[in-house]
C-alpha cells in the first residue's frame, strides 16, 4: 500500500506486504520489506507496551478461527491449526482457501487488503532451478501455494474488524 503524498527515493526496493502511508518520505536506496509499515503516527507502535503482544496475537487468531470455522465446513478452507500444548507467534494469519484469486479481488473491492506471502513453492523458484524439480513433483506443496492467503493481521485488530473481514469472506462464498 502506497498512500498519497508519499515520496519514494531513487533505488528504493519495496516488497512483500509493505505499507507506506500519507506524508512519508523514503530516502534513496531504502529497502522496505517484508511486512514493514511506515506511518506518521504521533505515537508509533515502537512505543507501545508489547508485553501482551503474544497474547493479543493469539486472541486475534482465535477470533478469526472462530469467525471462519463454519465457512471451513462449507468450502475448501483450511484454518491454522496449533497442536495442544503448543503456541504460535502468528506473524500472519494465513488460510488455505479455494477460489483465492477471485476472493482477493472481491476483498480488494471492499477495501480489505490481503497478501500472498508464499505464491510459489521453493521447488519452482529460480534459486532452486538447479535441483531440476518441475511442476508436479510436489503436488501437495503446489496445491497449498495456489490456495494460501494471508488475511489482515495485527495484534491490535479489533473484534469488529475481524467480523467485517470474515463477513466479507462469507459474502463472497455465498455469492459464488
């Protein structure tokens, strides 16, 4: 996301779910990514007490899982699963979902951003071409790469925002 009145200097590299909001100026040659947010907020999150952030992340993830549970019974939708006795830091909340690309477009029209953090399996990336793998060698991984989608996620997302996002996803599948 690049907001209005943003200055991006020459040679800047912006990648993977980066947000640059109104009035921010990036100097020349700055690397931005992955998942970096630049803003002109008076009280930046760097000054937020982060002691409870892990708890908040898990709380938001549980809200998403609860809101999307019924959907996962209707369409091919795999929600994150954490085994008993284990925990996650939830750097993002990613689901595996059918009709992903159409859903992304639908959510974008509603102003809901999403990200595809892992669009290609390692076996099909240029860096690993020398290993000689081809499409079809890892069918499960390739299927997941075609369905993986990260929803807006932040430890400070409100329950109302989770409901809005989840309702929009359900609306999409009810229409299609």
